[in-house]
C-alpha cells in the first residue's frame, strides 16, 4: 500500500464513524460498506456498557465522534506532512507489538493508526476492559482494503515474533514491561494525570468547560484534570456553581459507588473535604486523585508554579489554564487532542520510522 492509499482508508473510516452520535445517528448512502457494518456498530456501541460498565453509550459516542473529527483528509495530511516516509518500504517493515490500555474507549487507536500508517504490522493485545471496539474497526479497515488483513493481528496469549513494542500501563506494569522488553526498542507509557491552573479570573463558561475536562469518561483518562492549582485565599464557590451542570454523573452506579467509598475513606482519615454531593475536593500534593475526587494545592507565585510543573513534567499529561502556564491548553479541550498531540510527548511516528 502506498502512503496515499493508507491515508484514504483511514479517511473512509472517519466518514463511517462520523455517522454515529448520541442524538443524531444517520445512515448515509455514500459511506463505504455501510451495508455490512452500520447496524452492527450501532449495536456494539450500546453493548459496550455490558462489556465494561464505564463505557456508557454517551462516552463511547464521544470517543467515536472524536476519532471521526480527527480522521479527515486535512488532518491526516497536516499530521504526516512533518515526516519523510522515503525510507519506509517493505524491507524496513516491522512487526510492532501493541499492548493497549482500556481505561477509556479506543484509547489505543492512535498507536494502532500510527503503526499502520507507517507501513508496519500491528500485533495487538487489547485490554480486557476494551476487547471489542478496535477489532470491529479493524474489520472495517480490512473490508476497505484487503491488503491490511496481513498487517493486523489480535492475540490473546503471549506476544511472540515482534520487533518493537508500544505498551501502556500503570507504573507497576511499566516496570514489568521495561524488564520483559529490555532487548526490544520500545515506548513504554506509565501513569500520568492532568492539571488545571486557576487564578480566580476565569469566567463561568471557562469553569463550566473545566467540568468537561474533569468528568468526561468519568475522570478515567490521563487527559482528565485530577488536580487544581489555585492562588492563596481562592474561593471555590464559582467553581462549584459552574460544574453543577455535571451533577447527573452521580446517577451512574459505578461512579456513585466510587464517590461513596472514597468520601468515606477520606472522612475516616479525618481529611478536610469540600463536597457538593457528586465531587469531593481534597488538598493534597499528589496529581493522581481517585475517581469522583479532585486534589488541589494553593500557590503563591505563578513563576514558581511554572518551575514546579516543569520539574514534574513526567507525571503530567497536559495542563489547562487561561494562558497562565506555558504550552497549556484551553478549558474544555483536554479530551479533544489532535493527531499530532502525542501521549507523553513521545513522537510515535518518528519512533516507528527511525527504529531499525
């Protein structure tokens, strides 16, 4: 397959995904292979919650639409224009083992896309929490171009006969990956969390958008905000007023169970909490807060905080602010990364093109 052919296949996938949304799913006559895949994919979206209780239709639809927006001809061309593919031919083809996470729907799709677009083979071990969505999309891609059939393999047991590895897991599993794959070129991703820096001048709309950064996917993603940095003397009244629109999150049983459990643990430990009935705020220096809770810290000097965040960069996936922090992103945008926004700031395409 030429690079242009690979691009076109993923553009077709983007058109297919674009049809599915929570409130306005419409089957279009000009979409490739709709007769084979449309009805089954719609059913899979609604079945996903039976496979993983966190994968509600709302969250799966959001992930699907995010990828539909990303997989346009314009976005793919812009993403890949920064690279030279001249050295990538069949002689350089590698089998790349992908060990995927399952914390949010299709979280491993970018790695999958990167492997195939660089002309390599994907040997995929899905998470037990997300075993259906990516294999379904792989079948669609193969139907769009049969030559991909030999490029995509899903495995359930031991990974064997591969050249390089991209693995995502917790800090504990990362240590195992680093040992087990020490003789292979690899990208190994660990736990990361995202933070927001406030100064008290945020608008209601910005704080409302921050709620999206906190509650999307129930806070399970590395791009979800789990830590707030606020100035000394900051009042959380405006924050709580703005995020009230997300109160329905407490009606999801798994989230509510986590809220009750984590709140009880905090209270039994005599921690001081701020609480609005569906989210607790706890003053804590850590970045990784439990589900249904966000940690916060006070700061006195924004320059000192910038230095702190730079020092802690390996713990942070992204930072949200109103241009207070260098390279921060706007409120409400953490779960809308572009194709060129790499996890952990590790350029996957360069890795795949240059690793022998």
